[in-house]
C-alpha cells in the first residue's frame, strides 16, 4: 500500500519542470503577494534579434517578480528555457541585473530582500555575443553585491540545464537547488564534443552526461545544497528553508584553498569514473563548514 501511495503521489504531483518561467516564479510566493515587474505588456524586447531574422519575445525570456516568500521580501527572476534556450542578451541581462541591484539597495536600507534565480539557460545568447558577455559580468557583480545582505538562491530544474557564463553566476550564489533531471556545468556536452572530439565527450551518452553534470552528482559532491524531486511543492519548500537559513557563514566561491586542494589531489594522467570521483570528494568533506540542506523528497 505504501508503494501504491507513493506512486499515486508522484502521478498527481505538479511538475516544476513542465511549468513555463512565469508559472514557476508565481508558485514560489506567498498567496497574493507577487507582482511582475517589466512584464510582457511593457514590450521591452531585444532590438537585435529582428535584425538577424529572429522573432523577439515581449519579455525577452526573462520574468521578474517581487513579493514575499515565507513572509520575507524576495525577488524571483526566471529564465524561459523555451525561448532561445534561456540565453542571456542585452535586455534579459539588464532585467536580471537591475532586479538584483534593487534587492541589494533594499537590503542596504534595512529591508533584507532575498533573490531566487530560476536558471534554465545555455548562457550567452550568440546573436548578442558581446552584449551577453557584458550582461553576465554585470549579473555576477550584482550577485556578489547582494549576497552579503541576503541569500541568493539559484534553482536548476531542467530540461535545459545551466551552462556557460550563467553556471559561473550560479556558482557565486549563496545556495544551489537542483533536481535529478537538472544539469549544471561550464561547457555543455555538445560544445565539448565539437571542440575536442567524441573521444573526449560523447554528447549522445546520456548516462555519462548526467553522471558528470546531473543534479544527483552535483549534490553528492557538495556543489549543490539541496536535491529535490520534480515537484513544485518540494522545490518551494527547499527555497523557503534556504531563505529562512539566511546568508551562509562562508560562500562556496570563497573556499578557494579547499577546492584548490581537491583539484591538486587529482591525477590528471587518468580518466576518473564519476562515481569514484564522487566518493573521493565525499571522503574529503563536501561542505567545509557550510550548512548542507538534507535531500528533499526521499
């Protein structure tokens, strides 16, 4: 009966992955507190895409909402993976940066405002390459500015994953939440195969991809703070828990000596099995004094 109840709960759950960006963002707020900023009816869209024969989107694939989560002020920025692979351009990058800067300004003025980044993105939008790169740099600076006052939480659910420059932005976050379906890495499998050949990385080998970049592996190696099921309620619960936890005593990106020692201990002359690497990193400690959120959904 227990297994039957578990199966029924899984079938009846609300998938977070299947929601669009605006729906994902709105589910996280306390009832009646969310309002969208610079929405689609403001029609602030990319001026560069039409010049290259690409139809723009009225919100440039970036949804910004402000409200309260667990009674605390918060801003949520969600990237729409279905539009240009969730890539960042001039407009979407500016929306994300300004949202973080305003949250920092509120926090500095005694109104702590957490930020939640729903990242389904391949990184910089190729059609706006230099502008996208500049946007990534501004986003990273904005995260560093805010995280001193309030937690910045990056959520990677699927199916696009989080790659490129935005994976660096996620790495600067106070906390990272992932599902098993999610992927997080600097270079995507297709890019690695294209540049270094199939012997280096076979992008058709899905088991290998998730064994290296998947949510379960990232969580087990201490590179993500919460591993949740693809369930809207459980994703929201993990985010609320992290907001209530507050700013960590030490951010992961500040642990330079710890990660240098981990890398120094690796033998670059041989190929590591992902499970072997996971066990090795777990043996050396995965949090280095940071609060690790227990796995949700088991």
